[in-house]
C-alpha cells in the first residue's frame, strides 16, 4: 500500500482589513480519524458550511483505485478575513511538523490551500508552509494541491508543488470536483503513469466584480476553451487564477497554469494561449457601483419588485465574503437617514455591543453604539432600539436583533457573512416583508435568495473591498486597469523569474 497524506490549511485574506485572523477564527478544525470519517460518502466534511469539499473529492479518487492508503493529517479552514497573525502561522507550522512526525513515512501528499492567504506585514504564510513541507518531506515526494480560483500564483508558491489544480467555477461550486481531479493526477504520478510537466504565465491585471463569473461572458468563452484544451490526450489539467483583489501584493495579477503528460513544449504553448485569451477580456470591466443614495433611490423606484419579493442590497465596501470585517456603518447610516419610507433589514458587526446587548431583556429599549472600533474604520453610530431576539451562531457568535425604527438591525459578535435569508429568519426577521435586505457577500446571495430576489443592488461607500482600494496598492509594474499596459509579457517574465 502506498501512503498519501491529506491536509488542508485554507483561508482567503483581505490584507486591507484591520482585524488579524487568529487560530480561533478557524471554525473548521478536524484531524486524524475524525477527519477521515468526515470525508466518507454521506458525511459532512465542513460542518455548517459544506457537505463535500476538496478532501471528500480527493478521498473519492483514492477509494476508486486500489493500492493506496489515506493518512489524514489535519484540516483547518476559516471564513475570509484579515491577515493571518504571526502567532497563528507559528501554531500551524508546529502542528504540521508534529502531524508529519506522527504520520510516519509518506509516498505522496494532497494539500488543499486557498492560494490567497496573506500574513501580518504582507508575508505569504502558504509559501512558508510549502517550504516547510519540502524541508520535511524532501524534494522528490509528489505533492498535489487544490487551490481557489482567486489564488495569487508566485514562483515560491508554484515551485514547491508537483502539480496544482484550481477551481473552475465562480462563484465556487466545484470544491469536491477540484479535490477529485487533483487526487487522480496525484495517484497517476505515484503510479508512474503521469510525468507532470508544468508551465504557467502571469498577467499584470487586477479585475473582479460581475464580469468574472464562469457561466457568463466574457469568462464563459475562456472556461469553455479550457475544457476544450483539456481534451487533448497529453493535457492533464488547465487552470486559470483570477487572483483575489485585496492582497496588497505589489506583484498581484491573474495567472494560467498547465500540467501535461511529459510534454513541456505543449504545456508552455497552452499556458501562453490561455494567457492571451484571458488578456483579451481585460477591457470588459463591470459597471461602477452606485453610492448609497442612488442605490436607495433605485430600490425605491422598484415598487413592484419590492412588493413581489426581495430587493437585496450588497454592502459592496464591506463584503465579509471577501474578508471585510463587517463593521462598516456607512450604508447602515444611509438606510437610517434616507430610506425612512421603506422597511430595511441590515447587519453589522460590533463585538462589545453584541456581547452587552445579548444579556438585555427581550422587549427592552437600549441605547447602543455600532462601528468605529478599529483604526481607519467608519464612524461610530449612536442608536436606540428595542431588543427583538437573540441567538448564538457557530460562526457569527452572539447575535441580537433590534428594532431601530424602519430598520431592523442584527448586531453580531463576529463578522456577519450575510448570504442567506436564514441569517435574518433565525432571528425572526423576514426578508420577504422587507423593502431592502442588506447582504454582505458579492455573489452567493443571488443563489440563496434566488426564489424571492427581484433586484440586486451593489452600494459602494468606502471600505476594504472596494476596487479602487485594490488599485491603490504599490504595484511593482504597470497593472491593468490602473495603468495602460500594452503587453502582459514583460511583467510575466519579470515576476515569474521571482
Ligand atoms: Zn475564491
């Protein structure tokens, strides 16, 4: 039996968010036999979040092929948030060393990473961990990684890995499938059936928003071409990474990554072709988001749609789904001041206020403050409201619902990832009865609210998930769309050589 280690250390970072991520923020944390059980068919791999993710997919690939034994190390995963603290990285490094010690000799390793994790002071924790893996496992042991489509590929991330497979859906729906595909290729390598030859390209472009969905143009034709390229008998895998925007990395950009069966020339050719194709869509930028007053006017004008269903308003400058802390008071303030004729549902993070209000009597009227807790965060708001309900959630901590006039507000202890109607319903609030429902993710709410949502509005104020904040980074090369860039090739050559 050949022994394959199985590992996950994953989080998407927002380098502009003012709160560090600590070990305690990794709500998903499983290891050993418990982890192995969790990846079995019918079991839930990431409780409260996802039934089958990368490790379940990887295990399925292994179970299909006799002669391999899975050695479960550990799996930790956190919601997107601020940079990983030095302390947390040190803890994970030590845990990795101990887990590999205990595992005994391995013949291969599967690791699920995000690829866009940032540490304190702009460090890249994933490259430190990959360096550790190579130190501990030697230069030749096959290591396959699954990564997020928003990964930021750099030489020190690419080089330690035997092969990489990225998600190819956005919003992401193929976690398990990506683990499965990476797992099968790893088994092929271990059986000597695949001699992987890797090539990749870097593109000096930073783009996000509504134009990077896999099932809509302009990206649909790019992903279709990738599927065509993979039909070639010597092509093992083709990936495109549309890097996360808020990494504060001077070398940020998209990348293409190709694995072939022992054909370096073909790998280079396809990585190049796909880079040209991805570069060709760069001028198809998404429309700018309205300011809060315009957004509120748009909701007001949608009278019939408000009556027939929900109008979701995404707090585009405070997207918890993209790592913002969820404490921005600007859109909430605008709803309080300028949407008095409409019923609104809103959410905000304020740790001390949520903790204090949690112990207050239901029905009592309270004066409280939200926001303004971190350096550079939005102004604090002084509010008065009646306590309606409270609950404790595994990820959002203590939550208190309050009636603040025309706004029903949920104050949460931890970042409120408002993506589903259940975020409000669990506290007795009903999006179907509201005129405006605030959400704190970029896209997934469209899936979860699909049945009732009649209009989606993205309101921009000022915060760590703004495109202009991403473009204020000190890039080391001209970067599209901040700069006019004639060709992607000079930046690719410079940055890929490290
Ligand atoms: Zn992603």
